[in-house]
């Protein structure tokens, strides 16, 4: 191939062999960096505690860490608490976010702009700043050590972001569909529920996934608002394997793998909707 032909192809956006090799090397390094920590976590979970810091692969393969976590700790109680909290957070969070996003997308009412600013500003406060006021509020309402209190706390995290995202998604759905629903005699909620919601599945999938992860992986609020081993969620229960003096790395890694598995399954279930939902939710009206 002549030099002029190679130059013309590169001018049309084709990479040179050196640039292509550099790109593939960068992607390979990024893949190793991303995959190595969870892979090593899984490997360590099958090692005896005495081999936790051994840099070799598993030499003394054992399921002892998993059997200890499931049989000798309150892991199943933590799992039940997490499923309750996360289930309520996901269902309520999706409903509130979808209805709020639809309302601010389709209707004009007094207080619309302050509402949008409030949803935006609430996302600017770090978790550490909010722990004390939320703790005092839940204590005054008698909701400490109660799953309902944790659900309300997680909704304050998930709903503002998801409502903004759902607004962007609903902005991309033609308003003519709403008009057709009203012509057919549907109420505004009927139009939303029967016509708009089926079209919003990608956005709802992202909202559900974000709400799920908010409740499943959050540590600070779960540790501050829930005390006593029987009341802990999974993320709070992990801390019981580490104290000021020692750490049970075998049990900790085994529990971490068991906690990560449901999140991976949920991600696999909704991942085909994530790209389209996030892209649509990023549109600006």
C-alpha cells in the first residue's frame, strides 16, 4: 500500500498502527485495574484466614469461610433486613421519582422552579454533613433501629437524582401521546400509568438500579442509625468482622462476595436498559 493511500485513510479517521497499539494497551491496563480487585476478593474468600495475605493463588482451597459466615454469624438476618429495606426503597423510590419527573416535565404549576432547585441542591450535601441532623430527626420520630427510618433516609438520596433523570427522559417522549390519552378520556394519572410508563422502561430500569444500589451498598447511614447485630443490614454487618485489634479477612471477603452477587445479578438483568436510559435522561429540554 502506498504512502499516499495510508495518509488518505488516516485523514478519514483511521488510526495508525502505533496509535492502535497504544489504545489497545491502555484498554488492557484499564481492564486489569478494574478486574483485579474483585477477582482477588473472590480468590481470598476461598483461602484459610492464615493465608489471606499470601500473594499466590489458592493453595489450600476451602469453603470454610462461607460456611462460617452463613452458619455462625447473623448474615441471614442481615440479608433479610437488607432485602426489606432495599425492596421498599426501590419500589417507593421508582414510584416517587417517576411521578415527580412526569409532573415537572408535563405540567406548569406554582413552585415548579423552587422544586427543581430543591431537588438539585439536596444532592450537593455530603453524607457526613447530614448524619447528625438526620439522626436527631429520626430519634425524635422514634425511627432509629427501624427499617422504615432507613428507607426514608435512602429515599432522600435516591429520589432527587432519579426525579431529575426521569424528567429528562419524559421530556423526550412526545407530548402528543398525552393529548391522545386525554382525547380518549383518560385522567392525567391514567395517561401517565397506561401510556407513558410502558414507554419509559429504560428510564425506570436506571431508576430502579440506582435506588437498589443506594440501599444495598450504603454504609454510613446503616451504621449510624441501626445498632445491635440483629438490626444491621449487610453493609453494616460487614464491619463486625473488623475491630480495633483484629480482622477476620476470610469471613470478610466471603461475606463481601455473597453481598456483591445479588448486585451483579440485578445489574445483569437491567444492563440492556442502562445505556439508553442514562442517555435519554441526560437530554436537556
